[in-house]
């Protein structure tokens, strides 16, 4: 196969892997109430499954970029896919909620933490001349994976009456695809100049020495908290609010309208910010602020709406403004971090953001047990407002205190 053709073959292979990776994150939420009922687990304990996943992911992600120093990125992708698929597969045989917490939460979270940095690095290298298009295609896999697996998990439970089936089926498919990548995916070594990474201490300094970077990391933590809590508990909320709705419908509607809105928000806001950035250098952070601030009222509406149609509209508009934030989520960070520290600094920032986000499923579970799920979801709007305030402070610091980094 010609080299010019292989870059698209690689993108297809990694697209499927990314579809599986993101989808497997959404297997548990549509099944949570059924699993909890079988094992007698309350809402807080069920929420701990996704809390463990997010915390393990947070603790592991700083080392995922460093793994590229001594392993090929192909090996990292295959290793990651095999590990988290085996964790999901094993959860299908778990004998209790603790087993699911260990396998689906711990092993799945550990494996997934190594996937995205290596995958995006391969895609950016092979598609250096059209990287925006290639990464947008990969982003589509993220949204479709979440939507498809959320629906399919609920559908399998509706049809088979056994919550273990989705774990076994999707885990097995992931293992098969990992084996396929061993033979189909080529190793693409980094150039010698780009493979030199800064020391971890330098990465820490690049984050904590600039107030704007610290504030952006805190803002990212607020967004991750909302994202993890929403994806975990929205299927349960629909199930309890509309008792006649099937598991499949709850799983699908809990994410479909949100991510359709997010896709529209990403496409519009990214194009707009790219056009305005030369005339208005702070536009990327301003898009972050707009996304979080204007998304907050729709989270509140989503939690308080009484009709199914109103909830769907609220989720879609919440998703749209979340997409506005996502469109410049990392680009705004890159504006204030020196290019040579960006990958390592992102590992540090993601570790913090996901560690904070790990609290969301548990906190919302506690609120559900003590009050209502509606109250927990409504409270997520506060985190969007706080996140917007933190990024607004970062915007001021970038102008007043920080030294502008050299352009990449």
C-alpha cells in the first residue's frame, strides 16, 4: 500500500478504536439501576464505579505521554485497547459491585488513560497537512461511540434481560480489534527532534508558575465534573422520571440530544474563533467563558423541566454551549503554555481535572439518596458558572501577568 494511502487507512483503524474506547465509557450508566438493584447498592455506591474510573484515569494520564519515550505509539494504542477491553469483558463476570468497580472502573480507567495521547499523536503526524480535518473526524468517533453504546447497552438489557451481556459483547469486540491492530497498524516513530520531551519537573513548573494556566486547569476541572456527573446519572434520571421508557430509550435520549448540540457548537465556535483570533487574541478563552456561562441556565432547565420534549431541548442547548467550550478547550490552554511543554503540561492538567471530576458521580449519588436526582443535576449549573468565572480570571491574568509564549 502506498504511503499516501496509509494515512487514511490508519485514521480508519484508529477511528474504530476511538469509537470503542469512548463507547465503553458509557456501558455502565444505562445499566446502573439494574446492577444496583441486583447487588443492593445505593446510588452513592453505584456512582463510585464511575468515580473509580475517573480517578484511576486521572492518576494514570500524566504517565501516558511519558510512555512514548520508551514504547512505540502503536504498542501503546494496542496495549491500551487490550487492557480496557479486558477490564470491560471481565466486568461481565463480576460477582458484586466491588468487582465491577475494580474491573470496569479500575482496569478500564487505567487502560483508557493511555489511549488518546498516543492516538492523536499518530493522527497529527500522519495528517500534518490536514490535521484539523483528521482530528474532527476522530472527534466524530467520540460522539458516536457514546451515543451508540449508551443505546445498545440499554437495548441488550431490554432484549436479553441480562446486564452482563453488553460488557461481554463489547469487551470481546475490543479485544478482537486490539489483535487486529497488531497486524494492520504500522509503527510511526516520531522524528528525533520532536521526540525530545521535557522533564516532568519542567512540566509542573510550566503549569504552576503561571496563574492563567492554573485558573484554566481549575475551569477545566469544573467542566469535567459536570460532564462525568451528567453522563453517569442522566439515564437513571430519565428512567425514574418516565417509568414507561425502555432502558434503550433512556440510554439513547440521555446522550443523543446533548451530543448533537455539542457537535453543532464545536463546528460553529471553532470556525468563528479561528477567523477572529488574529484580531482578538483572547477569543479562545472568551469562547470558553461564553460556553460555560450560557450553558448553565439550560442545565437548570433540564433538571426542572417536566415534559420529555422540554428536557430534550434543554439537553440539546446545554450540549450546544458545551460544544462552544469544547471548541477551544485545549486551544486556549496552548495560548498560554510554551509549545515544548504543551503535551506534558496537558497531562498534569488533565490529571487534576479528572481527579476533581471523579467526585461527581459519588456526590450526585449522595444528593440523590438524600434529596432528588433533579436537585443533583440542577446543582451542576453552579459548576459551569464557577468555571466561567475562573476562566474570566485566567483571561485577565494572561493579559496582565503572564508572558506570552512563543508561537508554535
